[in-house]
C-alpha cells in the first residue's frame, strides 16, 4: 500500500444551529490517508472531539468536530493535523473562518505550516 496524506474537507455550523442553540459545530472529515495513525489538535481553549479511525477500502478516514459558543463564532478557529505522510513532513493547518450569525459563509482554507 502506498503511503498517502489525509485529504481534509470541512463544514461550517448551520444557521439553524447558531440561532436556535447559540453554538456552532465545525466538522472536519479527513479521508484517504495511510497508515491509520493520525493526530488532530485544535488551537483553542475548547476541546475538539474525534470519532474512531475507520478503514475504507485501502485507506482510512476520521471525523473531528469542534463545538464553539456563540460568543466566539466571529473568531477564526484552527486545527492541526499531524500525519507521517503530510507533504514535506509538516503539519496541515485547517482554518475554520469566522462566521456571522444569520449569514452562510463557506471559504475553503487549508494551509501547510512552515
């Protein structure tokens, strides 16, 4: 099996969630990586949570999510993905952009830390 770095896709909180529950859940799906050892850490005082690493065909996938209170939805949140096959051996940084309640924003932003 060829070693492959994770491919991130993320989802922003829904307008309904931010209005009704006064929180927002950022979801991050990491797909198509091999081997299965991966670390995810969010740069925030809030703790992110992770699902189990699951095998899909010949690679792996994992979900991570961060629940953010309404008062910090207008701030940027970051998660760091550490995997041995990240490009040039450096961590991936996933940036969740700030959102404004009542607006729907979707900006894709994945950076490699230098």
